[in-house]
């Protein structure tokens, strides 16, 4: 009020030595600006941000320097604050300043640089400002870059929380594939496959393995780097703990890749390494069949069924039988059924054998029906001998349907006569201390032909008892 600026400045200077709060500094700067002391105000701002280096105070200085068209303040702020303390508002102000000068490309560079530097949680306003900038001054590609950058930052934040979230890696890789930068795609896939499952349990590996598969397919189909594709398959196969589990799909995809490269020897070697995996053996045989080498296909099936350890042998036998049947090699198919029955004797195999005989008529329907009937008879005798009651019922149901469609009334009646009665019985389970005997009820099958033999068993038992009595008397 008195207009004594020099004395006021001295008072402010003595006050500033105590490093007061922000309002005191702002008052000092305001006084110097009032008297158009630009250099003095700039010097006070520099001291001010050293004492109170918060981004909001830098923004006040930046606004002041903008009025003076001084760009150096932005570089100074970015360098001083660093990545840890940087505020998105400073970058926004810098980019908008360049935009006002119609330096659109410089503004775009600032936006992109800042979006890479700041985490997603601290750059929402920055993204919005960049999006608005591209809508006004950019093109379609620029807007897409904004969207890609926004999603890229989001994925990075989510991966910091859980780096083994494979679904995020899939989405991230797909994003980069659509963006079209093969180097970035490879970088994402390499980072993704480095995140191995924490334990050697197959359920944890299923999604992880598909990262390798997608990586290999990308290199083969998009970049057409076949040697790199081969390396990806080989590295993945080395990584899988085959002693605990394996993935037949990986063996198969690798073999199919080699076939597409006309490297048949490598394809055969690949599938041949999947020793205990029936699915791989089947696909190996199918590969040879596709190549027209039927003898080699048959040899592979033979080698496979002789393996001492197989994960799903029933599928392998079925594939072998289906192959011979499709080639109309009925005698070979018949021999395969007989060999399989020596190993298992399962009722479903017997029924399948009978259906095969019925369908393999070879021009004579009557002979086919009779052969099928003999299979049913042989199967029934085997089940009866082994006292497999439930299996006998399943067999009789199938046999009954067969005779209903192909036999006479007399033959159908003969099968129906073999059908058992269902009776409720009780059996002792265990004796409990102080609780007596525990019984349970169950249903049993009584077959007519079993009952017919019971008198003979009773006579035999009486004979044995009489003989024992005679020996005891003498």
C-alpha cells in the first residue's frame, strides 16, 4: 500500500529463509508479477519448487512460463520429478502447449511418451486428453493407437497383480497381433511362456500349453518363420514333464507342421516319441493312412497295441478295428476282436464283435447272421463261466434285440428264456461291537439255466458227504 517495494522484498526474503508454507511463496511471486519483475518471479518459482516440490506447484510455474513462451520449463519439470513423482497434468499441459503452437506431431510424441511412462492408475485424464487430441488432429490410425495403448496399459496393470493369468496373456497377444507389430507380438509371447505353472499338475498346464500353440501358429501362418516355429514346438515338448503327463495335441500339431513342410521323416519321428499316448499313436497311424502307406499304418497300430503301458488302450483297439473294417479286411478285423477278447473279455467288446459279424455280410446275409449268433452264444458261455451276472444281463438284452430283428420266433423265445429273475436278498456286512450283525438288502439275478444245474450240484454234494462218512466209519 505504501509502494515501498524494496522494503517489502527484504521482508519476503527474510521470511523465505524460514521456508514457510506455499501461501507465503505465492504472495511473494504475486508481488513480483504485479511489478512485472519476470526474472525475479522466475527465480522465486525455482526456489519455491525446491522447498515444495509437489507437482501442483510445478504446474503453477509451468503456467507462468507458458505466458512467457518458455518451453524449457517442461523438460526441467520432467527431469526433476522423475517417473515416481510425475503428474499426468504436467504432460497434458506440455502437450496442449505444443498443440497451441500447432506442433501436432510433437504433441503426439509427448502423449505417447507419457502414456508409456505413467501407470494406468495415474493416467486416466492423460488417456482422455490424448483421445480428444487424436479425434481433433489425428486420423483413424491415430485413434486406434490410442485404444491399443489404453488396453496395453490395462493389461500391464493386471499382469502386475497376477503374472500367471493366462487369459490376460491371450488377450494381450491378440491385441498385439491385431496391431501388426511382429516384434511386439513375439515379446508378449516370450513373456507369457516364461510364466510356467507353479506345480506339475496337468490341470494347471492346459491353458499354459495353448500359449505355446498360439505362438507357434502365429509364427507359421503370419510371419512364415518356419524355423522359429519348429524351435517353438521343440522347446515346448522339452518343457512338458512327460513322466507325469503329456499333451498329445502338441505332438500332433508338431507332426502336422512337419508334414506341411514336406518333412515326413521328422513328422514320423515326432509322433513315434509319444510312446504311451494312445491319441498320438492313433494320429500317427492316421498320418500314414493319409499319406497312402497302409502297410505302415497297420504296422504302427501293431506296434502300438503291443506297448506294455497305454493311457487309453480301448480307444487304440477301436481305431485299429475301425481301420481294418473300413478297408473291408474282415478276416483281419475278426482276428483283432479275438485278440482283444483274450486281453479283456469285456461285454461291450463281445457285443461290438457280434455287430461286426452282422454287418460284415460279405454278400451272404444268412452267414453273417449265423456268425453274429455264434458270437453271442460264445459270449454268453464265457460270462456264465465267469459268473458275471450283470454283464450277462447286458449281453442278453443285446442278443434279444438281435434275434428280434434277424431271428425267428423260436430263436427269440430261446433267448428270452435265458433272461433272469430279479430277487431281493440280504447279506451280512459286518459285526459291530455290541451292536450285533449289520445286514444290507441287494438285488440278485437268478438265471434259469443256473437253476437247472442246481440239482446236480446237490447230488454231488450228497455223494461227497456219503463218501466222507464211509471213510470215517472205516
